[in-house]
C-alpha cells in the first residue's frame, strides 16, 4: 500500500501537468498566428486640418511586405496613394496624396501563418482640401460680336412664306378633305331608320294578334 500510493500520485501529477501545459498553449497559438493593428497616425476617427505627408500603420507583429496590401481612398473614390509603402519593423508608412476635403479610408490586408488574411481599415477626415479651380478670364468673357452681325441678329425677320390666293400656307389640323356629309349625320339617320322599323314591326304584331 505504501509503495502503490506514491506511484498513483506521481501519475496524476504528470497528467495534471500535461493538461495545464496544453491549456496554456492553446490561447497562445491564435495570437501567434494572427497579426493585428495596434495604432495609426492619423488615428482612427480623427479630424485633421493639415494633411500629413504620409500615413503610418502600427501592428503587433512585423508584417510581411510580400503579402501586405494597403490602399488609401479619398472622396469620390479617388486613389490617394503617392507611392509604395515602406516597412520598418512593425510600422508601415504610406505616402499620402491629399485631394478634396472629406473622408479618407486606409484599407489594409495582411497575411497570416494559418493562411487566413487579416483585413481592416482606418478612417480619418480631412477638413481642408485643394481649392476649386477658378475659371479663366477668356472662358468667362463672351466673344465680341461684329456690329453688322449684331444688327442682323437683332432685326426681326421680314420673310413671309408665300401662299397661293392669300390663304394659309398650312391647312388646319381639324379640316376635312372629303366633300361628303359629316359622320354624325349618318349616325342620326341610321338611328331614325331603326326606330321606324321597330314601330312598324310592333304594329304588324298587334294586328296579327287582334285577328
């Protein structure tokens, strides 16, 4: 009994040690396989008046330049990248080409050890942008019109379309071109004939019924 108990205790201690080691290793595996964003400049949700020369992204682990994709999109879906990103440890710096004032979205995609890409974005608002282009004086000023052309354009046209016999050159749309009676007169005559025929038939039936 005395020798058996220590052996059982040692066995349970080994089992507990293995289970504890496995439980501690499981949470660490996903963390080592997946990288994530730790900060940015400008910060996510920031509103800035002066546009930076570059946008900086900071990650928990060193990103792989071969599997890292970064985009910057400005208002009207205009590309705001001004060159290739540079990698320095866990930091990535992206040259920035500011345009109109508005929302800018920095999108990133990283490779990971387990093969699943990591995607995310940083948004900031630029409150000042490039000024609108002013129209050139030559485009805004109307071209001068020669006096002869101006007089001819202002004078009303005296040309009158020629007509035969002083009548209108274009016949009215409601005029009829045939010489027969109008259609409503034919309809009225047909209705009268139907009424006469009905009256004659009714009289004949009464006479037959009386005889």
